[in-house]
C-alpha cells in the first residue's frame, strides 16, 4: 500500500509538472494576436445563446452580439477563429451543440473556397483550445497538415516545447488565467481605414466548390436538422477577398435545394447602411465597430422576424448581459478616446493592435 | 509543513528535469511565434529568394524590369515605378500581409516570409502586356504552343507549364486566352 502511494505520488508530481510546463509554454495570445484566444473564451460562458455564429474573421470582426442584445434582446455568441475552414466550423459547431441548443446557427460561407488545410497556425488557433474529446480528435484528424501530429494537439507541450527560450513576462502573468479579449467572440476595432481601391479579381479555371466542402456543409446542415436548429447561411459584406458570382450562385442553389435562408450581405450594403469610407478598419476586409454595429442591427431585425426571441425580460440574463454591455462600451469609449488623442489604436485599448501600449 | 516542503522540492525538481529534457529534445519545428509558426499564406513557405530559382524558371519582364517568382519583391516594385494602385491585405491574426500592386496590364502579388516580401504571382489583366515570348490575352492555343511547346498539363481549360520554382498558367475561354498568370511554387511542389 505504501509502495502504491509512493509511486502514485511520484506519478502525480510528474503529471503536475508536465501540465504546469504545458500551461507555461503554450501561446496565450494576450499580446497582439487576440484572434488566437477566441476559442477558449467561449468555455467561460455561464448562460446559453439563441444564436451561434460559426466561421472565420468575417464573423468575429463583423457581428456584434452586444448590439444584437441591446437592440433586439437576442443572446448570441460568435464561435469564430481565424481562417476557420469548413471542417473546423463543423467540429466547432458539434462541440457547441453538445453544450447548448441555440435556435439558429449562422454560418459564413467564405470558407467554401478552401478544400485543403492552409496552415498550421490557423489549425492551432481553431483546435488547440477545443476541450479534449472524441470530437476534438476527429477535428484534428480532419484538419492537420501533413507534418502535424495528433499527439501534439492532445498534449500541446510536444509542439510548443521549443518556446521555452522565447517566454516573456506575459507567459507567466497569464499562466493560469487569461483576460477576456472579445465580447462574446466579437473583436472590436474602432479605427478607420477607408476603401480607396479593390484589386481586380483574377479569373479562375474552376469555380466549382470542392466535394469535401459540400460534404462538410451537408454535415453542418444535418447536424442542425438533428438538433432542431435553424441553419442560416450568410456571406458577410467584406469586399476582399473577392466573392465570385459563380460561387454565390452555388450557395443560392444549395440553400434553395435544402430550404435554407442564404443572405449575401454584399448585395445589401446600401440597405445595411454601410459606408466603406468610414465603416472598415482595413480597406474593406473587415468592418470596424461602427460597421459591425450597423450590420448587426440590420441582421438582428431579420433574426427577430425569423422568431428569435427577445430575452430582455429575463432578469437573470439581463444581469449577465448588463456586465457584457458595460465591458463593451468601456472598450469602445477607450478606443474612441485613444483615436481622438493619438489618431491610432495601441494595445492599451485594442489587443489586436500591432502597436504596443504606451507608444 | 516539512512534508509539504519535500513535495514542493520534488515538484520543482521534476519541473527542472522536464525543462532540461524538452530543451534537449529541441528539434526545430517552428514554435517561434504565438500562432504556431508555419506558412503565412499556405502557398509558399520555403522560398529563399533568388538563390532558389533555377535558370529555366519563367520570368516576366516589364519595361526592362525582370520579375522572377519567389524573388524579393521590394526592389522589383521600386524598379517598376509607381503602380496605378496598391492594396495590402493582412491575413487573419497577423500571419503576414499580402500586397497587390496594380500596373497597366498586370497585377504583381507578394507574400511575406520572415518580414520580407517575395513575388507570389503576376496576373495579366489586359492585352497591354505580353510575355517575353510574345503571348498575350486574346491569343490562341497555337500561339501558346509556338511560344512554350506542348509540355503542359491541362485542367478546366487552364494550361500550366512548370519550370523551376515557377509556373505559367494560361486560361482559355471560347478558344482564346482569357488569362495569363505567372505563379511561384515551392521546389518540392
């Protein structure tokens, strides 16, 4: 018995040391790349959501859950990650639906153009923070690049061990707890960089979306059907990269064939009220705060008309969202104040800024 | 208290051992940035400038300026003169910025690697420019074969020649060339 206790103790110490090291060495994404923190933040939510967004930066930069709440009482969360490919989206959704049952899932279809994994960096930001489960293992197997290993996603220490020489104070400061950088998955940028030109799109040899993308789109649709969740397909109104007519037609056809709603917001820029001289922070790739609020307000009316309930009468939910709104408006005010003072945003107010705080 | 002290010492010792082991097993699989390292645009990750070019690689020439694929872009852009427009497209999560320079008749695209921009492609946008071998938008398949031969692959009306770390892709529509593109490729691709 004593012997078992002794070896058990040693094993525990080793396991503790391993996980402590792992926690220290994995990227925390607290300095300059908040996009990498988005997946983990979802798991801190204490209440459920009626609307879940899935997709890439075209959802987490363009839709503001706080605006949906304030204007329509709609509870929502943006489960986005950078260059989230369609198999990432499917497994992220699967993970979400194991935790809650929203009334609607909104999927941005830009990723239909990618039939293969694009880079390890984006895989990491989509998958590292998914809790360990069969779902995560399937997600990794579907996503990994040729030279990536499943084991390194289960134990990220095997991937990040060489970061030991690059550790900064931030790795120690955020060892056990990382600040929330998003507002229910929305990353805020209040600065403006207007569209002055958009490159002419090049002609493609083949505009047909790959079979594998349709396979995952079917999986997303069927998963929503099984759970009784309405699936809404959207194309966010980002002007670049180009969204081809031929691609759009395929989505219109798919939605028609399966009785889904598909909204291409590029066709509704005027209706939404977007002005790309003021509503984008990077020349039309993403909307800034004012643009995201306009788009969310417009989409909120569509969601309301589709029957998504107004939860503002729910006191418990209202209390939770009051805190979220407070944090949101505090950051918005801080960004506008910094813009007024300096003309640009730093990390003091904007985790995604490439300019360190104090500069 | 003494017992806890022993446990803490053992934990610290284990931690140090782990660090030593992991540092030792090193390996260079990236891990040098927050985002897990790796390629920035999924298209290229190993270009190392002109040294990687083979003599036979395709080269586009505009006003006497040679534009080689995977070559450092900034000196080329400077030599080409003021573009009609330029557009920078930062990738999600700051994995780098692609630049698109528009000139009369063509676009020059770049990709970033280790803070240096390299040429990723040249895309013809009109018949205002031609390849050094004389091929231009509006040309025919016979023109293409006369200029580059028959050693090409074809998919969906796109004929692709590969030489060194470059490709030349020629797209046909209604019997005529509708697009010409020089594209950087990795040597192993």
